[in-house]
């Protein structure tokens, strides 16, 4: 076995392991089994790596070895290890053994992993079939993960991000096949990178995603702090309404070595759980890719909301479109004076009237909106709806302009999805945002008077002129060219007729 393994090799092995489930259960369901087993395999390999290190130090003194292991960032009970499960892969109650192993991992790591596996059942007849079929599937799954190339020990893979990247790779592949449901747990990485660079989180700041999905936006913001400032001094917070996706997020955080995020399970609009002294917590950076135009988001609870948190004081969004409910929540949870908010929205948010127009007007008049950025089509899995990014800031001071950027026409085309290059398209958007100057056919810095005159309509096309004037056509020259071509064609036809007569045809 090679002493090193590439990211691509790990990714390929993991994707092949999905063959165990294909044709048996739906892809939207088997992702949980694959990702959970990857989690177990990784922590088992890390645990074994550390055990071997202590074994070399302390020899056969098992008590001393385990005392050291108990100080690690997680504890792995013996009967929860991948090697134990693999050794028992032919057991009649294999699904039950895996469930017990997961439960023991939770109980041994309550602070970090409690309830993470509550929605995954390796002994489910309804999802995995009869006992015989279930055991066959799970035995094949363990065989796939026992591939010697999938040795995930830190001493072998070196960079801890390798496993985090593999996890993100699988989530992305599952999203590609999940259709509309992909939006429930996945934000394309380039969109996450763009938002992180636009909001520029700094050391010491609190970062929140109220619809965090599998956590990719939070992780990209964390990476931005580490790479830009060489610091790990930040705090991550999030809330996710779908319990299975919340579990993915918790595992994703753990695998990326984020040891103390606060990720709550619940609906941020109906039941915000990031509370401090009976009030909404506030964060320097708030970022989200919420579900587009969510129906039945909780407008009927507006009266109760006003008594508790009063997030909809600018107006109650329509009950069939929750976009401004998420925007309002995010702004109300941003810190006064320093807060920055970045949110992905459908284009209707920019110009729809009624209650949404009222809220949009209030946000502009309060001088909170900083930039409107149009994104290319077909970036997001499961929807072709055009999207934009809205940036709100509480540190604008006397500045009242709003920068419009039309990034919709510059992208990398893909087979099923379009992409943004970090070095080209993302870099251009970020630089344009920082410089804040109008650029012909790409960006426009509008003042408050202009926006008011357009009745607070933020449709990007009203500000960024993308019309490209065609060259004037000289009709006389075109006609002269047509006449010349017709004369040449007449000669060719005459020559062809002479040749056919000579041949007797």
C-alpha cells in the first residue's frame, strides 16, 4: 500500500462505495449511510493512529495508553470502531450492531456529537429491506470501506482537510443527483467562497448561518479568516430546520476540525434558538442561502413574533414568499455598527411590490443595503431560477450609494451546472465590490436619489446597461456583395451545364 493517497483516489473509492446502494434505495436517502460510514471510518483510523503512537511510547501499559486517549478531542469505544464492525460483518444482527456503535459514539462524546445519529437507522427494514437483504447490503458497505487505499490515518493522509474535502465532495455528488432537494443541504462551493470573501470575516468575530444546511458557508467563512489573517480566532453559529441535514452539518464540522461550533436544530423563523438573555444573539457576519420563496413560512405567527423578537417591524412578508422573512431575521441578528449580512435571493426579491416592496424601501431608507450582485444562471442544483446576492452593512456611515454588479454573463460552462472560477469571476466580483466604481456594462454605483426615482426597484438591468450597440450596416456595400456573388454563381452554373452536355447528360 502506498504511504500516501491523493484526494482524487479517496474520492473515487468513496463514490464507488455508493454502488452498494444504487438500485436499492433512493440517492437522497443513501447519502446518510455513506457519509455516516465515512465518519466512523475516519474517527476509527485517527483513533488507531493515536493508539499506535502511545503504544510506541508506553509499550504494553494499556491503562496509561487509554488515559492518554481519553484526552483526545473525541472518544471511540472499542465496539464502535470500524475494525470491530468489519470483524462482525457476517453477524445476523449487523444493522443493530452498527446502530449500537453509533449510539455509543454519541454517548461518549455528548458535547460534540449528541443526537447526531438519531435519524440514521442501519437496521431499517423499510429502507434497507429484509434481514437477509439488509445484511448483504451492509456487509458490502463495510467491504467497500475496508479498501486498504482508504486508510485515513493522519500519519498517511497528512492534511486533515483531505477527509473534510472528501466529505464535501460526496455531498456535492449527492446534490447533483438530488434535484430540487439538493437546495436543502448544499450551496455550491464557489458561491460560498464568494460570500465569504465579500463579507471578509475577521479574527474575533462571530459568524452565523441561520439556514446552514450541511455547513459549507460557515466552513468557507472560517477558512477565509484562517487564510486571510492566519488566525483561528472565530466562532461559528448556525441553525438548520431539517434534522438529517443538521446531522450532516455536525459531522461536517467535526471532520473539518471545527470543535466548538454551536449548531442548533430547528426553524430559524418559527423557533430561533440562537438566543442570549432572552434576546436574539447578534453576530458580526451573517450569511445564508435560504430556500427561495418559501411557502407557509410563518406569516400567521406575526402577532406572536412582534411580542417576542419583533423581526418583522418593517412589514410582514407575504405568507407564500418567505424571502424577506429570512432577510429581516438576518439583519436583526447582525451587530450594530459592525454587522455585515450576505444572502442569496431569487431576482423577484429585487422588484416585487406589495409588502416586499415596503420592506425593501425601508431597508434602503435605513441605509442598510450596500450591494446587489447578479449571479450566472444554473449555478444551483435543483433550480434554474436566476439568483442574486444582497449585501447589507451596518457600518456604512455617511455613504448612501448602492453598488450594482452584473456577474450573470461571466462564468464557466459545465455539463449540468455552471461554475464561477475563484481566480477569474470571483476575483473580479470581489475586486469590483471593494473598489466601488462603475464599470461599463458590468457595474454601476447608484446614489439614493436615482434609486428613489426608480421607486426602489433594484432590478439590476435598470442600473447596469448591458446593451451592446451593433455596428452600422452599409446597405449599399451589402447589396454590391450580393450582386457579385450572384454573378459568380451564374458563371459556375453555365460551366456546369457545358460539362454535362459534353458528357451527354
